[in-house]
């Protein structure tokens, strides 16, 4: 249980209160527990306090105080993160951006939306729609995750295949560095060849370089009306061939996969079964619903059926049915949450996917005979989610230790196939031991050097991504 009764804690809090009397500060044990963890639920929250600033000036002042006092800060968005990036388990000051959630402006010529970083992704999507445009990054945590968190993790989601990751949509951002300097990076320019683009260093930095306080988001044309198709597949080997068949005929907005295990959990969580029978693998794909695309999709489907690559399929006939089909894929994370899954979030180049899948399937079959393993993910982007479910009777530390042993082996497979240990969730605490399979020692040394420039006292989310 977090406590704030240590004399050192009290001195620091008194100092913060006297420096910033207008800052809203939470120290109630229930608040410390709530704001000190993310979706991983693996660490016991123990922050010093939770600060809820409401302006860039307040963020700047509190970072200056923390820099001088040597107090560690954990930037906090919606805490939907899946890698422990927003965990505060060591007396850090959590800086939650939840009160900084406004749309600050829309520019119809630039087609940009300027927002405070604490705004929820869904609110950004709605604001874009209100202006007849689209902010296309999308995933199931949309209602609770924040734009600041999305930028700090370079979040991906279900339409990366068509629109790319968060990185593509950040025309500018304002960062308060670890010394309390305010940097406006990118400033909404489309073209800018005036030296290093520091904005891109901040994207995916997981709160280790500073606090993102505002962002200029690029918007685009609204999506065309679309169809969703659910396919049932007889084998894992068929997956990439079905992808090739559909992608060669259509501009796909999404191509996602999951297994029968995933489907069973989502059905147990209240979703409706799509077919009379269960099949081992499923794909959800989305494409424009114009007549030409529909004809191409049907042709691709028939081609897959004839080649034995697909065993059944359904095409959405309404928006409500599309939503029902999407629920089968988007409901997976929530349906697994009660099983405290250990999550791998890995990627390889799409061309390397068939060979990587074969090696990974063999590895996991050998190493996890005792656990239920649930596979799903953004297979069209080369991103696989592997969730290992904790048996109810097994103590969490022993379960995690076994999964970490296997993750080391998986990291070797990734290294062989030129992949990444984190495709979209970030490294945080969960994947820190495996960073070296994705980044060379020289790269990690350079990253440490960059952090030392922007955060010389090492107060910004210390211990996340890599150790000091
Ligand atoms: P938090 O969890 O609060 O923080 C994440 C990291 O960002 C931490 O390191 C934190 O310190 C840092 N941070 C937060 N705000 C700031 C800021 N203002 N300035 C600097 N650093 C900051 N992710 C995907 O990429 N694709 C998916 O499809 C996807 N689906 C999900 C579905 C569900 C149901 C859930 C629960 C999660 C999913 N996620 C997915 C993971 C998660 O939602 C994303 O990582 C998201 O970007 C985190 O945003 P957040 O605001 O919750 O960040
Ligand atoms: C997803 O693709 O559903 C998310 O990344 C969440 C998860 O991996 O659980
Ligand atoms: Zn994902």
C-alpha cells in the first residue's frame, strides 16, 4: 500500500506545495494506487504524489522544481499502456495530463488540429469528424488513452496498414524537457530541412526525455464507406497467402488476425459467434465498399476458398454488422485481462513474416506446453501479439519468470529475423531486458547520450526503456 508518511516524503511535498501553491496535488493512498500503475498491473504502485497541472506554465514550474530537488517524474496519460511505462513504484511524482484535455485550435488550410496532450484519442477523432476530416490512428483503448501517451509510445492500432503509426500524424509537439525548457518542435510545417528533427526523437521516447504538453495533429480526408469481411482459415500457413491475395486486389484499410482461442474468450465476454462452427484462425479485413472493391474482395475470397486457404467468410451488410465483426478482434484485450496475460508485442518485416511465424510457432509449442497461448495482431503490418495466460493457481512471480525465460528465446528468434521486441506498445519496464535484440549497443549508448542532453539529472521516467 503506498504511503506518504515518511519524513523525506513530507519534506519534498512541503517544498513542492510552497513552490507551487496553485498546483493540484493528490496524496490519498487510493489516488496513489490508481495513478501509479498501467494495464500491466505487475508492480505495486508507490508514487510520492500525483500532480495534476492545468497549463504549460504549471508543468514547466513543477519540472523545474523536480530538476532542482532531484525528484523523479513519471508522465502519465490514460495509463492504458501495456509495458509498464507509466508505472510509478519508487516514490516518483506522477504528472498526469488529465486536466489538459482541450482542443486549442483547428486550421482548415493546414488541416491540423492543435490539442493539449491529455486529450483522449476518441475526442480527437470526434473533433476531426466535426470538421469533416479524419484523425486515422485508431484502436480499442481510444476512449481512455491520451494523445500524449500515443505520441510517447508511437501507438499503432488497427489501420496502420493504410495510414501508418502515430508518428505520421504529428506535425508538431511542445515538450517540457527534463530541465524545464519548453521546446516547440515541428511547428506544423510540411517542409522543413533546417537540421535535426527533434520532434521524431520525442515520438516513442516513453516519457524519458520530457513531458509532451501540446501537439499539432495532421488530419486527412474522411475514410470512404467501408465493408468489413471476416474470414475463417484452416491453417496458420494460409495467413500470409490470404493477405497477399487480398492486398494484390484491394487497398486494404486493415488486415487483422486472431485464433480460435482468442475468439472463445471474446465470445465468453459477450460477443456473438460469427459462424456455426469454430475454425482455427480468423482474419478481419476492411476495404472501401464501392462496387469495384466489393467485386475484387469477392474474387479474392473465392480464389482463397478454391485454393483451400479459407474455409468460410462473411461480408458486413451494415455499419452495425461491421461493428459486430470488429468487436471480435477489438474485444480480445479486455476479454483476456482477467487472466493476467504476459504480453509479447513483436514485429518483423512483412516479407520475413512466414519464416518468423514458423520458427515462433515451433518455439512456443515447445516452451509453453503448460500454458494457454493466445495469438492475434496486426498481421498486415508484420506485428504479432502473443498473450500467455496465467493459470489461476500459479503465483504471478513464477509465471512471469517462466515467460521471461521464453521471451529471451523469442528475442533470439527476432534477432535472427531482424525484428523488434516492441512493435507498438513500447519497452517500458516489461521489455527493458530485451532491448538489445532490437537495438545495437552503439544505438543504446547514443540514446543514453540524447537523454543526458535533454534530461541531465535523469529525472524523466528513470528506469524505463533502459537503465541509467
Ligand atoms: P500511458 O499508459 O499513460 O503512458 C504510456 C507511456 O507514455 C509511459 O511511458 C508514459 O510515461 C508516457 N506518457 C504518457 N503521457 C505522456 C506525455 N504527455 N508526455 C510524455 N510521456 C507521456 N497500443 C497500440 O499501439 N495499438 C493498439 O492497438 C493498442 N490497443 C490497445 C487496446 C487496449 C484495450 C488497451 C488497454 C491498450 C491498447 N494499446 C494499444 C496500448 C495503449 O493504449 C497505448 O500504448 C497508448 O498509446 C497509451 O496511451 P496512454 O495515454 O494510456 O499512455
Ligand atoms: C491490440 O492490438 O489489440 C492491442 O495492441 C492490445 C493488446 O495487444 O492486447
Ligand atoms: Zn496491437
